[in-house]
């Protein structure tokens, strides 16, 4: 099956130009200032799956997480240290949102993977606002629209976290369950951290 | 010392050699995911910037770095919009293409691309993203199951099942398209002659 056009070379001097650019960038930019990657944990599952990433700076006396309410009613959640999921959960519950929050390290998965018998269809359960409608260029975070969680429903926020040097990179899985969800017990896994059934 | 080890240790000469060896592969892989040659150039730059930043994750021993690079490229392409914002300063410094050097070649390329796009892109873009990824890696770039699994960070069985599902969808779409194409041939020469 010929699915794609024939391969091309980078035209003219573009190979040289792009290489010069990349080499200049890596030579002149201090490592600590390099911007964070868009590395996403592969996400599977039948329910809504929206993945974004953000840089998380460890240490420095900053709060583990911050929740800011935006004028449009959405929230901006910034996670500075991925070590207090239940603290974040309590904050959000204190704001009136019925959610569960779990942090899933690399090499782990939530057990059971099927945490709900009934997920709200994806198109109705996009808790993450992506691309964000608020400016987060200076303080990257997740924009969430938790008002979509209806009475009797439970919002589920799972963050994939990893530690590397001074940063934690996180992806998010967000969905809405029609009813309660099973608690997440972290178990060893070679699958994607945010894989759900 | 292996190329892997040299890059892991921050050897810029080795990294430059890596760029020379795999820029084309990344460029074409990025096009398959974005459908845009210009965006594919941006993905090339961002992929190698990310690869340099992530170099300490490279295992010192192992085979070609192509699967790993294509995995980075897959994620960069998938997140180009957000990536562009995060890399705003770098993007602003990126060298822009100069005037098209050979208009005829470019036009031929565009026509060929358009025909391919007409035939394929619609079906391809309707695939789920993770199905697009395995098609681009396995069918487009020619990675085997194990390499694609390494690129995507998923088990080999997952690659196999995703590829199987994606192929079935594309084959079904191609069958439907053939029917439509047959009906449309009567007017095609007229369009081409104008």
C-alpha cells in the first residue's frame, strides 16, 4: 500500500541551515534554560484522553501545586512538585469539584486499569482545555474545565510523572466517570503510565 | 566509545553527525504526521533540540538511534503548536527558507503531493493519532515492530495490533475511494487541461 509520497531531502541549503541553527542553539543555551519537551506518555483507552506536558521545577520553596481560577471559570493547575496528589485533590474538592487525583510514575500503572464501569463519552468529558485559552507561557500548567463534572459524576485526573535532573515532566489523563471510581493502586508495569480501560 | 555514549556525554561533533545521518528521516517522518513540509522543517529543528536535551536518557549501548529520534519527533510533531509556544524564542531565530529555487520542480512536487493527499491524507488523518504514528513509523519509515515499539515507548504487541487496525481502516477507505475515483474520471482530463 503506497500510503505516503516519495521521500524528499531537505531542499537546497536547508539541511545546512537547520543544522547550523541546532548546533548554535545547543552551544549557546545553558542546559537549565532549555525548554521542556513535548514528550507525552502514550495514552490509550476508551474515555477522554488529553495529554499535555509542562515543566516542573523541583525545590526552591515553591508550593507543590497551585490552583488558579480563571475569569471564564476554568482552572489553571500548576504542579511544582509531583508528590502530593491527594493535597491537590483536597484543594479541588474544597472548591466544590468531585475529583480524584493520582500521580503515576514511570514504570507504574493504576490498578485496576478499569476504574469505572461507565465513562462519559470523550466529546462530553474534555476536562482539559487544549490548546489553553489563557496565557500560561510564563507559568506553564494545565487548564481544566471541571465544571463539566455533573452531579453524581466523578472527575478523574491522572498525571504521569517522571524525575529527571531538576525537572519533573508530567502528562495528564482526564475523564469523567458516571459514578464513583476505583482507587488507584500503583503497580509495576511496562505499559504507558496513563493506560486505562 | 560508541556514538550513543559520545552523544550521551555531550559530544557535539557526534551530535552533528547524528543530524547529518537522520535529518532526512526525521523530516519525512514529520511530514507524514503533519502533512506540511514547512512544519516538517520545524519539527526537524525541535526534534534535535529535544534530542540534545534528552541525551542523558540514551543507553550507552544499543543499536541505531533512529527509533529513539523518531519517537522524539513523533511527540514533537504531535505537540507542535504547544511546542512552538514553548520554543517561541528559538522558533523566532530559526532560519526561514529563501525563495523557491526551482519553481517547476516545486510545482511538480505540489501536484504530486496533491494527488497523494487526495488519495491518502483524508483516510490517514481519520485514523487515531496512535494509529497514524505506527503507520508513519512502520509503513512510511520502515521501522520494524521492535523499533517502532522503542520509538513509541509501547510494547511490541501494541504496535502490532495498532498497525493491524490502521491497515484495515486504510484498506477499507482505499476501496471506497476507488469506487469514487472511477466515477470521477470523466471530468478529470478537463480539469487537468485548464
